[in-house]
């Protein structure tokens, strides 16, 4: 567990980066989060991980 935590801490500067559209004069718009590829990639990854975990949990309960 310590190795995973250390790895995540070491990678956090790479994972957290700003791109055009953050802090702009147009303010907060939800459209930004659906239209920017950086957000879409993360969203798809999180959704895929959630689906895998849900399916795995359901299969455990059936067995």
C-alpha cells in the first residue's frame, strides 16, 4: 500500500495540469467538462473502472 501511495504522490504533478479554458473570463461552464478531451478521457476511465468493479462485485455475490 505504501508503494501505491508513493507512486500516486510522485505522479500527481503529471496528472494534475491546467489547460486552456480554466480560469477564463467566461467563468464556470459545465460545457467545458464535456467538450475538452482531457476531461473526457478521465471521465471515461472512471466510468470504465466503476463498471468493472460493479460487475466484479455482482459476480462475487452470485458465486
